[in-house]
C-alpha cells in the first residue's frame, strides 16, 4: 500500500496492489479524500500506476472493480481505456453482498492506447 500526504501530514489518497505472479495479473484500488476529488489527480495517478505495473513489474493483465454506486470511480476507470468485462457479486464477512463492475486491460492494449 502507498499513501499521499498533504502539507499538514493528512492522508490525501491511498492505493493498494494485489499481484498474482503465476497469472501475470494484478489489481489495484484506492481512494482519494473527497475535497481532492474531481481535479484529475486520480486519473493521472492511475495512469502512472498502470505504467509502473506494466513497465516495471511486467504484468500482462490488470483488472479493476468498482461498486455500482461509485460513479466517480466508474467514470475514471472508463476514461482510462480499460474495457468492461462484466459484473461480480462480492460478499462481505457479515454476509452482505454488493454488485461491482469489472474492467480489464492487457499490457499491449495499454501500450497501444498510450501511443495513440
């Protein structure tokens, strides 16, 4: 996990990574403090992280999920060039469930999109 802090030492955003080397796949997620949202910072941070995952780690497939009510996240992921791959139902330890959208992108698709 990594975090970004403001001048006062307060967390602005965080990101965590899950990497499956045996499948050459990864997923990352995170959040940004509400007063910092809708400024394009999340989109640029996501692009830098995708460059790192594909370029430095050599991962071939990146997957994202976002709950159906996370409209800003959905918009940002859609704008990243990832393709929607369906929906999944997640079950919490308390037994509650939530529907989430799923996106995927390969290293080749990412590189092609960066060169357009």
